[in-house]
């Protein structure tokens, strides 16, 4: 082959790669919640039992559920909905949501994101659209069980809450959002590869078909997805990238950003930048962890991973919420 022919071949190959990178298939993203199309009915417990009853492998205690402040299906002035993180469950930072809700006399709803709290293979069902539907359902339930709704969201639950904040209809009667260690950037230089074209096809070939976590303790192993298909990473990375592209200048919902500057799972500097860009009133609280808390400084409250932080997290959140109520 002549040098000229070689150059032409290389140029064509480079052009092909550029074409694939620009036009190749990527993870689909939908940021709207569609909460207005969800029909719950008057008996929320029956609705949730029906929804979760289609699965026979949900880990006991992490199913979608309402913790009623009093009588079932009776609205409280305030309600709280909890959105857990990627591979986590409603047990993630408990009993923080429970104690905050109890102190405020608020009904409390825990969601279970698609693919979570079940056998590992169920995570293959995860898509951004399905997670946003779960958020929409949570918001709809939150409004049905409370006059004003506080969203409490951890890690990728925070990413999804941020996406929902762009939906003005969904944000009606939302009194505030608490972001706990929100995932606005994965703390890894290789994370962007997860959003490249054909990622579902080639990434598993590079890093394996499954991912395996290292549990901090027995309860962490029980209530988190310690094994899951690699393809489940793609919707998580896609929603992070999509939220990063959006502007939050026009969002007017109050927000509390509660995180550690030493977070090794998500990028804390990105959380700081996101908080500065938030259009609504915002407050930032930096958690100070001890040696007995999460060694990755990510799950910064809750008795399972960071037991020494539970009381302070509850106090900070209660102070912030009551401050909103007293304005």
C-alpha cells in the first residue's frame, strides 16, 4: 500500500470514528416526570401493594411504602418523600427521614427505584425514563399525603430530584429539596466513558459484565445492590450528564445541600458549584464525619453506615425545614 493510500485509509477510519462518536446511539434520557398522568386512587397502601405485588423478589422492608403519621390516607400539613441513591434502598440513611417526619408530624413516603431492592439481574431493567416515572409517582403520592412536600434525596436520588425540579408542574406545592451527597459528577476520570456511543455494548467487554461492591457491614450487604449488571451504570451516568447540561437559574425551590468535602464516590466540588448555580434560596451544610462513619464520606448519615451522623443530620434538616415554615 502506498503512503497516499494509507493516509486515505487512516483519514476514512478517523472520519468513521468521529461519525460514530457524534451520531452513534447513546443512553436515552427523559427529564420530565409525567406525574400528572399517574393515577393513584384513594387507597394509597392498596395501590402500592398492587404495584409491588408484581414482583416476588423484593427484599423485605425496602418496598415502596408510606409511613403514616396517624391514620392511613389522611393528609398531613407537610409530607416527606425519600429518593434513594444508585444501588441503594430506602434503608440508606434511615432513621433520618423517619425522625424528621415524626418530629414534624408528617406522612413519609419511601420509593424504590426500578431495578433496586431485588435480585441483581433486575438492575438491567433500569432506564432514566423508568426512574423519572418513579420520581413522578413519588411526587404524586407526596402531594396526596401532604399539603406541602419536602423532597429528601441522596446521591443519584438527588440527581433525579434535580431533574424533576425543572418540571414546573411537578414542583407545585414542593416546599423544598434536601440534597444529601448529591451525584452531580461521579468521582472518577473514566466516568464520561459510560455516556459514549454504544457504551452498553463495549463497556462490559472492558470492565466485565457485572460489578461487585464491598459491603461495610452485614446490613449494608443486605440492603444495597452489591452485585449488578454493568449496563445499569449507563442510565445513572446519563442522568448525571443530562442534569449537568441544564440551567437551574429559573428554579425557585428552596434547597439544602448536605454533603462532605471528602466524598470519594461523587465529586464534592461539583456539588458546591451546583449549589451556587441553584436559582432558589439555598443553604449548604458540610458534614464532619468520624473514623466510625462511612470511610468513603458518601453515605453521611444513617445507622447502617454512618451512625454517629444520624442525630446531627436530623437536627440540621429539622432546623432548615422549620425555618422555611416560619418565614
